[in-house]
C-alpha cells in the first residue's frame, strides 16, 4: 500500500512530537510536523493526503489557515485540533469545510487516529470510483468495444461520432445479437453525460402490467403490493441516458403515455400528484422495422417521429467480412484470460469455416461458438471440428450462403445425414435419392479432409 502523507501543524513541541510518534506507529503513515502556518503553506507542493491543524498558531489562526489551504487545494481533507470546547466554533469550522473537529484532551491521540483512518477509507473509495469510471470509459470506447475494420462497421463508428456532439435521440436497429446495448453504452460513456446514470429497460422482459410503474414509479399504496414509494426509471436517469430496448414491444396504450412524457419532459408517479421534471437523453433499440410496425398499426406514428432521432443500423455479422476473425480472436483472448488458460490459436481451416458460416445469431452466437471451441480444442489450437454451429432455422441457413446448386445439394444431404445419426438408408429414403449418391458424397468429404 502506498504511503499516506500527513501534515501535522502544531506549535506545542511536546504535544506535536507525541502525536507524530503515535501516528507513525502505522508504517503506511508519513508524518511531517510543522510549527507555523507559513511552514505548512510553503510545503503544500508536497501534496499531503491530509492536514491536521492546530486552532491557535503563533503566526495565524486556524480559520485563516484553513481558507488559505483551501484556496491552494480544496481537495485536501483538514482536521482541526483545538483547545476550544465551544460548539459554535466547531460548527463554524465544519461549515467551512473541515472534515473533523477534535478537542485537545487525554483522548486526542485515539480520536485523531480514528478520524484519519475513516478519512483515508473514504479517500480510497473515491479513488476506486474514479478508477472504475476510467475503466468504464476505456471499456466502452467504441473503437475497442465494436471491433472491426469492415466498411459496414466504420459507417457505424461515423454515426456514433456524430451522436456525441449533441443530445439528439438515437435509435439503434439491427438483428438480435448485433450489439445494440453495447452501442448505447458506448455513446453514454463517450458523451458529456458519462458521469450521470445509464438506465436500461428491456420492454420485452417486463410484464405489461408493471411497465408503467417501471417507467414512472409509484407512491405507497398506489396499487396492491405497493408498500413503499418507488422511483421510476425516468427519474433515475435524470441528467444521464435512458435506454429503452425492444421499444416495438411496448403496448399501444403505454406508447401514448410515453409520448406525453417525452413531449413534456416530466412524469407523475402512479398514485401521486407531484409533477417531476427530468432531463434524460433517450436511446431506443429494436430488432424490428418500426416503419413496418407503424404501417401495421402496432406502433404509433407520432411516437415514431418523436423517438427516431439519429438512426444507427447495426450490420449483421454475415455482412462484416473478416471482422468475424477479429471478433473471434477478441473472444478467445477474453476467455483465456478469464479462465487462466494459455494462448489459443485458430487453424487456417477453422478460420475458413468461420468465414463461410452466416451466424444467424450474430456476435452473440460467435462468442458462444468460440468459448465452446476453446474448451473442446486440443494443443491450444482450434480446429474445424472444434467449431460447433447449432443453427435453429435450417432453411435460412442454407439460403443465406452464396453457393452453386451442387454445393447446396451437398450441404443438405450432409445436414440430414448428421440429423439421422449417419443412417444412409434413412437419409436416402427421406430425400428420395440413391444410396450411392450419399456414399460418393461421404467419400468425397473424407478425401477433402485428408487433403
């Protein structure tokens, strides 16, 4: 643990040395003793972590010295040590920014020790929070989070950059698994609202009867089970960003209420009368085409125009070319680090297989595939057979590839052969083809693997 520097300003030599000796019993404490206010001010360049200040000094008073220290550096915690027992004096010092006021007595050493320990713990927490904020900013730096070099993802970077200069609403669209919430967080943590709340709400994950309460909050007794006041998400997001995921799933009745809230920038809790103003930037996301939802009558047209703002469309993974390999390497690195494994590589054949696959589940599916491959591989290298694709929609899988009819036919036969546990007779009957066709295909596939 790094040294904790303490300035002790005390004109009584015996008392000062006694306090210094007592504090230095902690090996982490570096204690510097000064007899005058001037000595203290002249040494502020040493950046003390805390200053313990005597009320009565030969060249100045404690309150004057307190103000001078604050003018130089108002972040240094200051403890006043005084023979003055008047409560008014202590209150005045605390109002002026002193962290503690200790009256000189037989217990001064212990009181000072405890006060410094508490202040140090608070400083450590503040430092930890700042470090976490910095890590979050680094984590959600969108060039690091949304890995890729394809033209499709570069267009997304450009849109994100444009979103950072204003507070315009942002609407993020894209297939499931393309990273819509990651983009929302990247916008938040790179904007001037980064130190304010990021509040996310998934419309598809909340029962309809609870959405209004989640949005706007409720007062105690507003409905059965409301045994205490609850603050809604819009209030929680004040000053920051509210992210409404899967917005197309919102009930029409609630859409009208959301529209009014966005227009007026105010909410009223359920069961309450107080009108509460809020200032939160809106980011919405959906995997559906909102224009089509408007045409079908399932989404309000006026709400659509209110929320659409700056549209960012995330490309599916199949349209991002070699970004697949960059992301695969990224997920391998994360998995090996989290599980304390050695470096894992991907063979050329495995890379080819990744590039040919269309990933209907997008980035989320790729991550799952890579993590399983890391577990299944031998000799710290992912081979073709370590990559397991569990396609849910078989028809979409076949039609999404750019292949010849012969290649499509081979894929279909091999797919059903695997589905039938390598039963050639059953597969031939099911597809109405000759057994020899299947045997020839198996032999051809095995020959390719050997090559």
